[in-house]
């Protein structure tokens, strides 16, 4: 998904003419992707907190290890979600500029 979004943004930067319908469709698709990643990111974050909390309460090393693993996974999801959020904001900018120029 990262590659597809990056390529689409590069294509928009090079293009003189932006098809509004295609842009809206891509915004819709990438918004959906962003929503799914937000849900997964929140789930992984909550799992990290729960594993850590239960690991401290029960003093089980396995739960602390799981919290460390999910913390690493959570960090990667945060970086990916940051990329998605910023890229979709760029798509909004292209759309708004297109709307201004067509008036």
C-alpha cells in the first residue's frame, strides 16, 4: 500500500491535469486503508498495555516478553499510520487545489 500511495502521489506531482473522479476514488480507498490501520494500531496499543500490565501483576516473563514484542509492532504501526495520514492529507490538498482552480 505504501508503494501504491507513493507512486500515485508522484504521478499527481508530474501531472498537469488531475482527473477529479479518479482522485476522489483514490482518496476514498486510501481513507479506508487509513481507517483499518487506525483500528489495528489502537488494538495493538491496547494489547501492549494489557500484556505489560498483566506481566507486572503476575510477574510472568512471557507476558513481559509479549509486551515488548507488541511494543515493537506498535512502533511500526505508528510510523506506517503517520505515513498514511500525511499522504491522505496531501491528496486532500490536491483535491482542494483542483476545486479552487476549476472555479
